[in-house]
C-alpha cells in the first residue's frame, strides 16, 4: 500500500479555520491552535446569545410598557391582567411600540384594561 499524505487536507482545514478567526486580535487570529479555540468559543457565545437576545428584548418591552402604564396610574401586572380579561390580544412588542409611537391609542388600551378589571 502507498503512504497517504494529509498535508493538503490539513492545510485547507487550517486556512478555513484561520479565515473564520478573521477579526480576532493577536495570536487568536494568527496561531492555529489558539485561533481554533477562540473560534469554537465564539461560536458557543453566538449560539447562546441568539437566545439571550430574545430574553433581553422581552425585558425591554416589559420595562417600556410598565413606564407607560404607570403614567396612567396603573401597574404592569394589573394592566396585563386587564387586557387578558378584555380579550385584547396584543403581544408585548406591539404594546411597547404603541406606547412609544402612538400614546393616544395606548391610552385607549389602558382604559379598556381598567374597565375590564
């Protein structure tokens, strides 16, 4: 049997991994072993933070709704309970946008929630 030389494949793999580490600083960009570890870690953070972004935005929307509702003399928890009883099916993202961009319409939603309670 002939000897198999993996130099070409290894070179391609290293180039691919180093290309993925583009933008990193120092040895994290230039040295294969360090760059490969940094790349793996970056992919883990990327995966984790795609999920965390959803959590962060929901928290932001709740904060905005709470601030807007308190201007109308209500608490966030009572407001959410009120719109559920009133049958208003708006999600938190839409309610936050409404509170910022169209306060008059949001005031009507708050009044409907108050009336339902």
